[in-house]
């Protein structure tokens, strides 16, 4: 999987240098692991009472702090804070195309890392309601263009649904980029 990913992903430093619309730089980690030969990804369901992106499913991540050396450091720090994933347990293999968030005006830089399966997650109680693990196949099977009502405004967008979990927005765009790259 490492070889396949490294051949199709962006170089992390080059990706971090790309300019994307957004007032605030943020980074996420796209943690991937294998169960047998089946690739899986880790996502979080954010708490419903949060001010921004409440109840949404996303990759662990957040705003860049001034003390972060770079955006990759931001992604690793946030993953540790949000789900208890130690930075030393992540093998960074590349990056995806950065994406903007529309409502909150973030420029989000996704970094892809390989992790070991069978992690014990420690979700940050203040932010994360649940840590989710889905196979990439489950997500692809749940793909569809759906109408969503957000802040009273209906719009049609790409989505991924697994069970009762709806992935949309910037996270769905990142997944689409990953799937396009993997073929």
C-alpha cells in the first residue's frame, strides 16, 4: 500500500506550498490502515454542540497554531489531541490536494499517513463524539450526489454514506481526491 500511495500522492512539502482560498490555514490527517489487504480510513464524528462543523464527519485536524513548524505538524498534533494517535505511530506517505471550506473559510491541507490497525482511540471529549473506522470500499459503495439542507439552504453535493453516517463537504472532496488517485 505504501508504494501504491507514494506513487499517486502529492509530496507533503509541495502540497503545503499550494495556495488555496481560505482565510485560516488548517490541516487534517487521513489515517489509513490495512485489515488483511483491505484499506481502511479513520474519521471522527464531531460533537453536535460545537460552534463550527457541529455533528459533521471529518478527518482529525484543525487550525494551524503559531508554534507548529509546518502544516504537517499541525495535522499530526491535531490527530493526537483529537483521537490519541501518537505522531510517532504515523508514517507520512504523502498529501492530497488542499481544499477550501465554504462556510468557515478554512484552507485545509490533508496529509496521508499509514498507521497500524487495532488502535485504541482516546477521543477528545470536548470535540469528538465518536471515532469511526470504515473500509475504503464501504465509503465508495455509499457514494452518491444528494441534496443537503445546510443553514436553511438546499444544495446538491457529493456524499458518502456508511450506515447512518453521512460524509459531505470538504471531507467528501478529500475522499474523492484519494479515490481518484487510487484509481
